[in-house]
């Protein structure tokens, strides 16, 4: 386990990272930016503020390496991943997960969906 | 507590975010990019690979809002923050923290060092 009892307190109660990475248009993996990640991140930042969420930060991040499933979002310290495709998705993640501590089941990204497994599935393997 | 017993397993055992944000040269808070954050992140990425660290990702991030203390790095899921100013610092964080699960006490960024408190201290308050 990575945690230690004597670690400092968390600086942010919820630290949200939104992948905004851009790849060339013909890249086989695609990219989050081409799926509107930048606008969704801006929207999320504004909504988090409007909701008065306290020690919460909505950051942009480089490639989170789950490009096929994007736009991808990961929320720490819990390490829960979501695919967030619309402003309605953003609202639901902020309200249900960040504000109320629940989970948005329909948007969850399970850890077993790795790039290798996705490539294999596509190839019919 | 943000964790739930039924959350999916972690996708990365150590998810490291390095702030590479750039501000105007005359900005009072400074920025991590001006302190060499991009080069340090590239170095960290290469070293993590060379060390054969498994499910570890070294990502760049937008402004982590602790600019005065940069270059800043946060490691999740444990949420431990460091100031990393040199390649030697990077080596120590990777070896001691990420590989061996320890903490690099001399580089730790305590949560009470907020921008507001730093500004107050500077103003002699």
C-alpha cells in the first residue's frame, strides 16, 4: 500500500486531472483533445467553482495513456477514472462523485481496459 | 474519506504529476516552467523507465497552484507533494518514494504552505 500513517494531510480533497493531450489526426489511438477535452475541462473548472466545492482542483494533464477511451478523467486520491464526453457527464461526475462521494457507474473506466487489451479486442483477438 | 471499498483497482500504482505551467516572466508568483520543470519531467520519465518501475506514470500537469514552491510534483494515490529542483532530486524521489515506498523528507511540501500563507509571510504578516 502506498499510504503511510505519517503522511501529510491531503492538499486537495479532490484532485481531478483531465487529459487534454493532442495527437496527429491520423494517429490510430486518437486523442482526448480531438474529443473536446479542453472545452470540457474549462466547463468543469467553472462548474466546480459555481458549486462552491472547496479544496477541489480541476487540472489539465498530458497523455494519461487511455486515449481510446477519452476524454479521460481521473480523480485522486481515490484513483477513480471516468470517460466524460459531455457537459452533462461533467455535471454528473461533479455532483455525484466530487460533491456527494458517490460514483457515476455508467461513466466508470474499469482498470482492465488497457491499451493492449483494447487493441487485441479490435483485432478480433 | 474519498475511498470506497468497491472502487476499481488502481490503474497506476504511482501516478506522478509534474507541474509544467508557464506564467509571464514578471508574474509575482513565478512558475514551474521557468524553474526547469519541463526538463526535469522528461528526465523523470526516462529514469522511471530505466529503473524498470512498473505501473508508474510520469505526467505533465497544468498549474498545481503552488507556484512559489516549484517545480512541484504530486504523487498519487498517496497525495504526497515534493519540490524537485534538480536531477538528483528526481533520482531520490523515484528511488526512495516510488520504488521503495519511503519519503524524501528534505523535499516534502507540507500542506500548510498555501499561497495565502506564503504571501502573508512575504509581507511580514
